[in-house]
């Protein structure tokens, strides 16, 4: 949970509300109740925590520590797929030590946000028999604590990272090779976020390419990846899938994951339409459903046509 100061071609904001926990939880809450573990400073608006509670996000795990909240300063140029970090002020986050309540220890679905792999391990050590564990990371930890991150991958089910990070983690030249290598490290599914180009899903049995929903006026891509992951995990939790299905019911496992990827792409498309998570605040279920139906229509062919009826057999050797 953070304050963001962001500049994009569409404008800029100073100290707006941000942070992966906010984007993730707001995007997951339409599907399932959410429990969050985070730390903020005394400067964080109490009204915002109350608003999250009103949306089905349990904020009892948010610690208010003496000092100031994490603050990120970033700049997007013409390439909206990647931000340039200008400043990072850890503030109270520097000494963050996530401690789960008794209720949180028994949550069936867990998502480990982008923090130090040692802390991600610590959270997993506190959770008892989760049905599904997702995880995020970034190039900072891939470079600085790769060994611990690789150890973590042995304990999770779904890794969600962007394309550049996937290539850096595996030292492979393309996303297909990278995803194959990551599966060998332990997860049952790899989700590679590709910004305006959508997402790439790889499991042991399946490959799925999902298109992003096209947005004419992108204001701020900050938090889009976290919104994607929140909606994806929220949908998976609401569907009731668990890690055993990756082995025992691969058809349902892959179909549910595919659907969750589309749900994530739709949620991310709303996030980029405003600074902070202002667009998500006002998002209605009817808007979401309409856009989901539109995205499905863009990626499906109706009706399917038999290739034997249209191919010229003599053109192939």
C-alpha cells in the first residue's frame, strides 16, 4: 500500500494512492472476500481503509506504523509498457515483517505480492494447507535474490510476472522457452504479462494467448499488472480450483485458468483508464460483464469453419 507520484504522456499526479495491495485487492474483491497483510504510515488516510472494508476487503491485517507510507516516483515515456523509476522511498515498508492472524493462516487461496523472497517464504511458512498459491516478483529480486526466489517457486502453483522478468529469470531468449523453464522450477502454471499485448499462459498441458482489451486513451498503466493478478486470483478462488487439479483434472484446470486470464485482462483494461485506481472505484458489474463479452467476441471465431473445406490441397507439399 503506497503513494505514487506518476508522470505519463496523459499528465501527472503527486502522491496518489497506489501500491500492489490496493490494485490487487480491489480487483479480487468483486469475486471473493479478500484479506490483506500490509503496512502503512501514519499519513495513510483512514478513510481509504474504511472504503476497502466496505468493498469486502478485510484490512485488519494492515499495520499502521510510526512514520510515512511507502512512496514510489515513476515516469512513463512513449513506451507505456515500462515505467522508469525515479525514486523509491521505502519508509515504514523498510522494516515490514508480515505476521498473519489466525484467520489468515487458514485462507485457502494465497497470493504473495512483490516483496523480498525471504518475506514471501515467511508468509508461506505461516499458512496452513492452502489450496492454491500464486506469486509475483520483479527484476530487483531476480537479480538480488535469485536463489531464494527459485526456492520459492518450488512451493507455489502459479507465477505471474512480466515478459522481461521471465526472460531474465530463466536467461532464455523467448517467452516460450522461458515459460517451459519456469515450469521445471516448480509451478503448475506460468502467467506472463505482456502489457498492451495481453498475457501468455503456460501449463504442462496447455498454451494460451490472451489479447488485451484495446483501449484508445491509456492514461496510466501503473497497477495494471496487479489488477490483472487480483482479478485472475479472485476468479480462481471463486471457481474453487485447487492445486490437485493440475494433475487430476487437467481439462478443468486449463479451462479455468484460461477464463481467469481473460478476466484479468478485462480488469487491467479499466485500471489504465485513470490515474491511481479511480476508474476501479466507479466500475460497475454491468460494465465489467459487457467488456468481458466484447473481449471474448474478439478472440473467438464464430462459427468455426472446417479447414478441409477451405484449404487448397494442392498447395502443400
